[in-house]
């Protein structure tokens, strides 16, 4: 075994003791529920963004049984603004599954954890190591980047062959003790020192064994994902207000983008939007005020949103009888699960009044 493999954990933990993050809210107290929640929130989201959401979430739903009992709308409202809402729906579904199968607790077993909605192998490893100090490797984006550079692993880490190689390396590097600290150290190291761009190689405690640094390939590794330009889609969103300045919201379908969230009525074409408006409200569609177009990026496409504000609308009886439509006051919007760009549109329209 190479020297860097035998010394990796010791060097990383020594760095962590001096420079790591020791005061994150999910570390005090460090319970399985809090670890699990933080790991789900931290997927594709930075620590600084997650912290206030985490605190608000655990204040409202402090343990797994309370999460399982909560209505989905409440869970989505607490998640609103974090994005990737499938995470919240899976979190809720997993909590219910734990109540049904595991006496309201997270299971201390890799396969049982992976069987829960929204928990993959790396997240399961992070839960086991941080909640119970068990020996379980992780392989999130930060760890993939560090290991690809350190061991000179070519190829996009998302490819099965490359990922398998990285899992083997990650498993071989596990220390015998301090597994919780070791897992946090790996995440901190990739997030703050061995970063995607402009890594701090000059002060890296692993620099002597880093193949990418030795070969001048730090900027090349990990290999980027083979890609193509993202397609662009257009949506016309209607900001419909009645005489009391309530806004008409429509629930999104239960599958797909922003599933089950409340949003604004949305249509691909303006004439489709007109037809929907005439069927659900009484007002002057031609008096709509166009707002500033905003762009929102998803992993597989970009969405250009064209807002149209129509004030002084009278509701039709169908609105009150439809579970997928509701009127909401401006004050109520803060407690409703809305996609982030929709919330920005509503805030912008309110500021222009």
C-alpha cells in the first residue's frame, strides 16, 4: 500500500482538528434523525444555505415520528426555497416507512437504509458513520473530486467503471477510529480546500502524494461530464389577483418538476394561458401586465418564465371546489411551499404595487 494510503486518514484528521467545521447545528446533538436530515439537505446545496433551513425544519419537526405525521404541504413549505423538492418528498416518505418497518427509527444497517426513499449508498454511509461511528465509506461530490486528484483517476466519476474504482479506494482508506470525524473531514476538505476551482494546493496536507499536483493535472481532474448545451423551455405564468389582492395558486402535478408544490398557473403558449384563465376566472386577460422575464436552471433544461399579472379578478365557483386551486393572501404565501422562482416573481410583483 502506498504511503499516501496509509497516512491519508491521519493527515486528514489532523487537518480537520485544526481547520474543520465543528459547530454545525446537526452536530449538537448528533442524532440519527438530525444527521439524516442534514445529509439530505446538503445534497447539491452548500452548508451556509442549509443551516437556517435545517434549524427551521427541526424546530417544527424535531424527530422522525413528527416528520412522519406531518402533512406533505407542511413539509414542502418548510423546504420551500431549498430546491430539488424530490428530496423533501422522499424524506417524508422515508419517515413514514421507518414508522411502519423500524419502530419509528432509522435502521442501523446499510441495506435497510438504502431501501428507504432518497437514500443512496453514500448518504447511507454518511448516516452510519456520523450517527453511530460505524465504518462506512462515503462518495459524495467532494470526495470524488479529492480522490480523483489524489490518485490520478481518469474519467467522469459518474461512469459506473470510474465510480466503482473510487468506491474501492474510499473503502480502503477508512480508519479504525473516529469515523464520524473522518466523514465530516472528507466533506470539509473538499468543500473548503480541495475545491472545484482554485484549490489551495500550496497548503494541502496531502500534496506530497497527490498525483494530479505532481503531473500538473489539478485543473483536469476529476474529468468533466460529457455534455451538450441544455435545451430551453418557455413558460407563461399568471399572477392572478382578486379584489382583496389574494393570489390564485395551482398545485403542481404529483410527478415531475416541482411535484406537489403550489405554484402559479403555467402554460407553454399565451393562448393556452388565455383559455385557462377564461375557464377559471372572470376578468380582463388583455389588461395583463407583463413582468420581467426570469431564467431558472434545472439539471436537464433551462426554463424562461414570462409572468403576466392580472389584477381585480373575480373568482369563478370552480376555484373553491377544486383541490388543485386556492386563493392565498400575501401574508399566507410565506407559509406555503412554493418553487423559489415563483416566490421571487410574487415578491417582485408585490414590490411594484
